[in-house]
C-alpha cells in the first residue's frame, strides 16, 4: 500500500538509482530502458493497491520498431496519464533514456529524426524524456535540491528524472546530467510533490510542468536548419476537462484490440493511467 503518492515517486527513484548501480558494479551488466521501465511500473502497481488510486499499465514488447507510420523508431515511448474523479486529464509522452557506464545518455542525439518525430507526434500529450540515472555516475552535490516539503535527501532522488523534450534540442550528442543541470532536468517526484495545496492530481502535475516550461529562444537559434522548431510553439502542458476514462481501462492486456489499436495509432510501446478516485492526495 502506498504511503502517499509523493513518497511513492520518491521511493521509486531511489530504487532505480541503487539497482542500476548494483547491476553494473556486482553483476557487470547494464539494465536496459525497457527493463527498468517495466520494473518501475510493476512496483508502482503494487504500491497503489488499496489506495485512492486506480493504476493501469499496458505495455508491449515491440517498442522502437520501424513501421509504416513511424519511420524513425522512438525507443521505449509510453504515455503516462494523470487523471482525477472530475474527468480532468493530463498526458505525458515519455521516451526513456538510461545512463551508460560512460555516465552519458548514449544514443540521445538532439539533431536526430527521432526527437523530431517525438515532438511532432505527441498529439495531446506533452513530450518529455525520462532519465534513469545510476548511483556514482555523477556528482550531484552542486545541483539544486528538491525536497518538495519533505526530508528528501539528494542524490538518490535523481535516479528517475525528467526533462521537457523541447529543452533537449540544444544539447550535443550523448549528453550527460551535467549538460542538463541545473535548469533542464528535475527529479520526477517533483511532478506530484510540488504544490501540495492542489488536491487534483492532473492539476498538480500541470502546475509543476507549467513552471518548467519557459522560452529558450537562444536554444532555437543554435542549430538553424538542423532542427525544425515549429512544433515547439504548441508544446505546453494541457489539462483536458470533462473526460471519461477510456473504454479499455479495465482491459486484460495490451492485446485487447481496443488497447492495441490505441498503441498502434500513436506508435507507443505502452500507456499508463494513474486515476485519482477521490478529492484528496
């Protein structure tokens, strides 16, 4: 059972931080993005049993394949929906990137067609990168602290962090945490921990995201002719009102035609829904 949603998100980051380190140091292997994501979702599902939340996760194993609709495979893309009992929704489209033994997010190339596809095909979801960071791979002592009103200690909460896709565009190939800090990457628990006075989950997440999004005109002129920045004009956290949960919310698996059709239509590897049933957090 979850202690509360803020604590759960913080705990998950710490687990990723330590387990990815253990895998590298003691077993000599790197956990892949898909594995880390699936374990994260499994742990979230356990924590939200018998709480005020309904948690659903539908994932498939074909992430990142080239298809007719998607000539630029987007990796382990999944949508994360935050919804509430009033029918409010906010959606994020996340692409996960792990930290390699080099300390870098290898394979992340802001000038590639992959990020362009992510920016253009997020529909009503805000595109973000979710970073899985490894203990000991970066010194966070100079990073801004994000206790979010709790006694949350750095650096383990950096185990799971996020950045707006639009903030990644000006980076070089294979960036590391130092290229994103202090103003482009934040611990993911801040999505649900900041603004504790807001009792609607999607409203709270939307407020946190709204604070993160600010003009970066200097980013847009550093690579003229390489990145089409037109999609950035509409990238803002959008809360959808008076929405019903999808009719496939209680489906048995992603193989349900309703779920698989949704995933295929958006070229997704998965969709996760965290629904708040009552008016408190």
